[in-house]
């Protein structure tokens, strides 16, 4: 076999080299965090291209995010020159979209099918439940949505779901699943789970399609294999072309394809980092790899190149408490490094201030840039307090996840217009924009069109065109609908030859959407205009990157932007602090990491505490968080935290107490409890001089004209102050008189 001194093998240890040059049988690389799994995949790809006569189009590599895919391609190009263009390096979803675009007709979909994200599909499920006259209290559409998603992750179609249903509830769910699926098909749309499931279906029922892709891809590589679910697992098997296929229960489904040798499969993963069980991911896929692929080879990596020994020892101590795992021995030769720093804050504001001041201190004393720092938390909502504090102290930051750009109303409105122009049958988008901006097509008119469509058994879009035939429809509504349809027709006719950015501009002007925001008195509308312009510049960037790109491709790219793709590049400058949930942090690394809100009830999450299985998943999440840190790790918690407006006193996270105490340097008494926190004197350097303090909360001293922010009402302006009360104008929420000692209020 190949020489083990090739330049592409420089900078790899012997096990890593073996994995890079391994030939033939399926290969599993299992190893702890930071041991170079992703690096091995990258080098293996480069090696296949440089040394094994593999052509780029014969390689399919699956990564967890689009950002990771981009990085992998760039690294390959760096190693062996620009050869990655024809290679498929992408997420499961992106790969499936590309296959489905080509083959959609076989499944009865237009090739320009829409992709519904979670919010879209929940809205569609809500429509279906309404049509079925289901009481939303007994049959919550969201729960139906989640259960349908679970079915799809297990490759269970609605017929099978109906066959297996034994209770009334299960039968109702199966019925809703069926109706939901029919509405999707009618709309020419697929939800996220369909992308995987329909690709599997495609490969299973059209042998010629399966054979085409099996002949094409001679190498299939998968990163983060521990987070694949059953549908993704099956997809891989279909693509590789294994000798046979079995169900999750082990029953033989069918024999393999004759004449095509299976592709070489290489997967890497770490069972300790499996954090998506709630989405159907199963570490079974990694634990039973050797059974599923009988001649498989397994390689273990044990040296960690990312973190100091202190950080690794902490991570190992935490994860070793999980019972259902194989013990691992992960070590580092980077030395002990600085101790972990623990901090017990008085409350969440104090915690955020601690982080901000510590980032400043590290910059002054150790030359750390903001871009080298990440702040992790368990739930999205936790970002707000950090954001407010960082804005006040002028620390540049970026939130990954949370209220994402693409979830903002105005952005979704404009995208809905573009989707309808790309796919006139897209009923969810069509109904979203029907009366946006207001054009006199009210709920009543919409309901009449809907009823008319149901009676005539025609799609909603067609019913809209024939609105004049709908009984009882007011002439005014008919005219409004006619104008709307004419506008859409005109824009649709242009959609073919107009670049997406110009089309978006035109939509905003022709619909009056832009004018409405420009003429508005609401200061928030200015921000909305900025967001729309931002979306238009996203389109322009797309056009620059792919001059031949179509509207459908632009929309597709947007649908696939995962949370983790919004991480800013550290472009030359100092970069910005990254705020994100632990779930989005997978696969990443940062010199400095803050793990915040380390409190029982927050992390581990309240929901998981009584459930041993879920607690183990939370512990894996803690392991993921700790192992993102290269040199410095901070663990913080707050003695008092306001949740839903009421103070809660959470004990320290059990994960913190699982870390050997000699590794942690506490900046404040770790036993400090809520009582002492509430009465303790605040470090004067952290407290604005004008503030008094009582009950663990600062009472802001206010005067008329001051700007404040309230946990519930948002931004406001002080109108008057009277003793302990203040009257505050919260804009659209109106003026309110609040007791300063209790109101969750902060002066800006
Ligand atoms: P995770 O489980 O978190 O995804 P991983 O196993 O994929 O981690 P990588 O991200 O590939 O690990 O590697 C971690 C860090 O160690 C990276 O910065 C990588 O460049 C570096 N690294 C990996 N192997 C070596 C090596 N042999 N010599 C030097 N550095 C290495
Ligand atoms: Mg990795």
C-alpha cells in the first residue's frame, strides 16, 4: 500500500495516517473531541485526489453545517490546489436538494419545488388541523408537527403510520399526517424531513436512479456520524450500495445492486458528542457500525490537539459519569495551561458584566481578541442579557441563532413573495402575502376562497383566480383579489430573466411594502427597511458568486442556511465575540470559552433532570461545550436569575461539581447562595455609581427622559418619577406605572 511518508501525511500521527491511506473496506474512526477526526477526513479527501486517481466528482462528503463544508473545501484546495469545485461537500439536506431538483418529476414534484422550514410546516399543520376541526387544546398542531417529523426520521410514511395506529389519538395523528402530506404535494413543497425521506424513497423505488449515483460516487465520507438519524443512515447505505439492506429491527429489505461495487465509506464520530437524540439521532449507528458493515475497519484516535490537559481532564471527569458509554483515554501534550475560572454572579446581569470585563482584561493583559472568544448558553433566550450588556459596554458581538435574521417578519414576507414567483402553487407563502401589505383581502375573503377551493376541489391558487365565482364574495374583495393576481402574474413573467435582487426591489416597490415602511412613524420600521435591504444584498452577493443562478437556486440557498453558518469570519480585524447555544457549537473551537448559567434547572435543563437518558444527553452537551475550549475555560452561574419575571434560585450545576475542584479557581465563594448574594455588597468597580441595590436587584435612579428597557415591554422612555414609582412610555405597549423596586427594568 501507499508510503506513509507522503507530504499529505505530514502533521498527522500514525493512527491518523492509517485512516488517511486506508483502502477498500468501510472505515469507522471513533475518537473524542479535538482528536483530529475532521482533519483526517480533509486529508483523506486530498489524498484520494492526489494519490489514488480519484476524480473530484467521485467524492461525496457530508458535513454538519454549510460553513463546515466550505472550510473543508478550502482546506482541500490549500493542500493540493484548486480541485474541489466538482466535489460534493455539503450537508445531508443540501445533497438531497441537489438530487431531488434533478429527479423531482419522478416523485410528482415540480423541479422548482419549495422547501418549507419548521415555521412554514407548523403553519401548514395548523391549517390542516383547522380543516379537520380538531380542538387545538386536545390536538396541538405543534405536537402533531413534531410527531410527523419523528415519523419521517424513522422513514415511516402516513400509510404505515395509519396501519400501526391503535388509539383514537394515533389514528387522528395519522390522518393529519396524510392530509398534511397531500397539502404539501399540492403546494409543490417539501419540508426539511422530506428532503431526506423522499431521497431515500427515490433511490429505493427507482433502481436506475440508485445505480446512477452509486456509479458516480466511489467515496462517501461522513463527519459527525453520531448525529445521524435512521433516515440519514439509510440514505448512506443506499448511496454506498451495500450488499443488502435491513430495517431498524434487522429484517432484510432487499439484496444489493449487482454489477456495481459498493463505494468506499468512511465515517467519523464520537458517541460522547451525540446531542441530537431529540431529533431522532441514534448512536446506535456508530455503536453498531461493525455489525452493519461486517468487514469494517475501526481506528481509534486518542491524542487531543485542541485543548490543554486541564480542560481535557475536566471534560473527561464530566463525561465519565455517563453509564452507557465506552471508556476512552484522551490526552494532550499541550501542558496543564491556566486553571479553569469559576464565577458565581449575583444575578444574570452581573454574570454578563463579568464576561464583558473579563474579555477586556484578557485583551489588555494577554492580547486576546474578541474573535477568539465564545460565550455558550443552554437556551436561545439567554442571549438577550449578554447582548444588552455588550451593547452598553461597546463589546462587539454576534449572536448565532436566536431571533435569526431569516425569522424576522419582513424578511419572511419578502421571501414569501419570491417563493410565490418561483412556485405559484406554494400555498403557505401565497396566503402569507395575500393581504401584506393590507390591500383589502381580509380574513373573511380568504376564508371564502378557502371554502370555495375545498368545494370545487381545486388548489387555493386556482380558487383565487376564480374568486368572482365564490358565492357571497363582496365586489370590493373580488376587485382587490383581481388586482393582486394581476400583479403576481406580471412579476412572475419577469421572474425568469430578472436577477433575484432586482426582482426583490421590484416586489417591494410594486406592492407598496417599501412605501408603507418609509412613511411609518414607528422607529422599528426603519430597522425593518434595513433588514430588507440586507436581504437584497444577500441576493446581490448570490448573483456575484453565481452569475447564472436562478431565483429557485437563490431561495434554496437561503432555505439551507443553518444556524451555525452565521458565525462571522475573523476578517483581518479583531473579530467579534460569538454568542451561541451549546447545540450550535459542535465541531468548532475557540481559544477562550465561557460556559454560562451553569445551574441545575437551566443546565442540565429542568425537563431532563428526572430522566436518566435525557440527563445523559445533557451531560454530553456539557462535554461538547467544555471541549470547544483551547486554552481558557470559564464556568459561571448566577445566584439569582429572573425567569418569566420571577426570581429563581438555582443550585450550582451538577456538571460543575463533577469537575475536580483543584482544576477550578473560584473568583467568588462557590458556596455563595441566594441569601448571601442578595445581601452581599457588590464590587463597586462593577456597579454604576448612581445605582442602589436591594433584594438582589439594582434599583435604577431615573429622571424624565431616561431610556429604559423592561424584560417584558421592551424599550421605553421615562415620563415622570414619583417616589418609588415611575411612569414609562413603552410605545405600542402604552404607558405604564411601575414600582421601581420590583420592575424588571434597566436604565440604558
Ligand atoms: P470534534 O470532535 O470537536 O469535531 P475533531 O476530532 O474533529 O473534533 P479536529 O477539529 O479535526 O478534531 O482537530 C482539532 C484541532 O487539532 C484542530 O485545530 C486541528 O487542526 C488540530 N490537529 C488535529 N490533528 C493534528 C495533528 N496531528 N497535529 C497537529 N494538530 C492537529
Ligand atoms: Mg470535527
